[in-house]
């Protein structure tokens, strides 16, 4: 700092007062500038070749790449004269490169170590079994995400302040480190999820960690290139954490609903309205707990519930013992399905589900069951197959037991043609087995 200040002040005096006292051919400014630069460079080289602490390496690199070429040599009084001298860098490129590597290795190791310690503290907080804080009604455990993102951002900024190239290299290294850190986070989350089920605040902590993923996801989306493999790895790991948390949160609800769905076939759909009301009532109680998820995650979990409710209904509907042989029986069942479908859609929509793609499934199945005209049935089958191209013959063949074999074959052949020409959509029927 002393050398830099002295050089700048002295060369300013040379430009303003001394230069004009000499003939131009003396190049007096160049002589002063080269002597000062050579001395400064020799001292910088001497320092670079000695043992330096990390902060000293950073400061020396800042002088080489930033302070000396920008603050000093671009000074408005000196810039024009210094341009004519062509002084070069304070350090040979080989020595500068060596220092950069030391700095990058040290900075990467320091940040990696601090992230690991931060994760250990976060795990310890989970074990204390305290209810997470709420922000805007959502459970949060954001210290981890904030610290990690801030550590990476600060490291990148410090490196960028040395030079764009050094900043880019550290960013590249840290973006490789983030997927590794998130995998450790995922492993810790899985361990907590399996071993801490009896904790009083088990679900709030799960929800806080799902919410945590939003910050990491937002950071990756905004700061990493679309084709970056690290970004894909980060988003994949976050998706695993989120879905793993959702699965646990939904286990209890789905287990409670199972006996209700069995009642549809046990009662031959006679009390279907009461059963559906019970399903909606049970689901509603659980959904209120999920309001502590961030809005984007709340919508995801509600749509998972919506899909489950529709799928489970279809599972009961496609049981072989639901096969009805008379038009009157089929029309009666279709009425029950239509009413249940309307109630289910109204409930899911009012709860925040945006999965409108699910709403056609039950009404279309009801129509296929109700209709007796072969042409009309084919139209409904075509609509159903266009919306749900994963539907297969086995899902429909038992539903029109009063049709002749040739009529049924005609409908099912039409279904095969429709699904073959339709692009794959969101799966609904794929995991539904007929028994």
C-alpha cells in the first residue's frame, strides 16, 4: 500500500511539474515510471515467492489483477502517459498462475468446510425437536440455505473482485461443490426421516426442509446455465428431497382413506355419496396441516392428493366384480360416478389443486358406462384416450358386460388405434391394475 501510494503520488508530480523541465527526447516520465514499476514488481515477486497467508495471497492477487492495472494505471492524471510506457504486469504469468491456484484451492476448501459445519448444526437443530419458526405462515429452516447461498455468493464475489477469470473458475468449482453438499443434505434428511418418526415436531421439521429446497432451487434456476450438468444434478437432488418429504406427509392420509375406498365396492356403490363425503372430510383435515408449506409446494402436494383420490376411485371402479350386465344398472352406476366426480372436483379445486387434467377421467368413464349406442361409446372412448393415452383395453373391457363380443372388440380396437396415435401425456392409468 505504501509503495502504491508513493508511486502514484510521485508519478503525478512528474507529470504535473517535472516532465516539462526536461527536453521531450529525455522521456523523463518513462524513466521514472519504469524505475518505480521495476522496484514495485521486484518486491511483489519477492513476496509471492515467500510463504503467504491466505489473506496475503488474496491481497497480492488483487494488486496484480485489479488495484495496480485499474486504480493506478487508469488514474485520470497518469493514464495517458502510462499508456506510452507499456509497463507489463507486477508478476510473471507463471507466478501469478501459481498464486491463483493456491488461492482457489484454499477458498474452495474453506467454503466446503464451512458448509459442512453448517449442515452439522442444522442436523443438531432437527435432533433438538423444536418446532421450526414460521415466516408468513410457512415453517422455515432457512438458516442453512441462506448461509450456503451467501457463502457461495461471497466467495464468487471476492474471486471476481480479483479478476473475471478467477471469479469464473471459483464459480465453476463451487457449482460442482453444491451438488455434493446437497447430496449430503439429502442423506442427512433421509436419516432423520427414518429415525425420528416419534419426534413431537417430526412433520413440521419435514415441512421446513421441503420449504428449504425452494431457496436452493430458486438460486440454481437464476444463476446457473440451463445446460449445466451441475444444475441438473442440483434440481434432481432437490426433487428427491421434496418428493421424499411429500411421501411421508401423505402416508397417514392415504392409509386412512384406504378403508373408505373399499366401501364403494363392498356396498355396490349404493352409499357412494356418503362414502365420498367421508373421503373429502378426512382429506380436508390433513390438507389444513399442509398450509404451512410454501405456496408452490402446497400446490404440488394438493395435486398429488387430487391424483391419488381420482386413481383410487378408478381402481375400485375397475374391479371385475363391478361388472354390470343391464343398461339400467349401468346408468345407475354412471349417475353415482358423475355425482362423486363433481364433488371430488369441487373439493380439490377449492383446496387449490390446479391439476385440471384429472377432471375428465371420471365423467368420461361414467359416460362410457351409461351409453348403449356403439358409435357414441366410441366417441367417448376416443376423447378419453386422447386425454389419457396410457389407458389400455384391460381398463374398459369389463365395463360393458351387456355388449356382444364383436361390439366390445370393435370398441377396444378403436381404443388401441386412438392411444397409438396420441403423444404420451401425464400418466393416470399406467399404475392401475384391474383385478
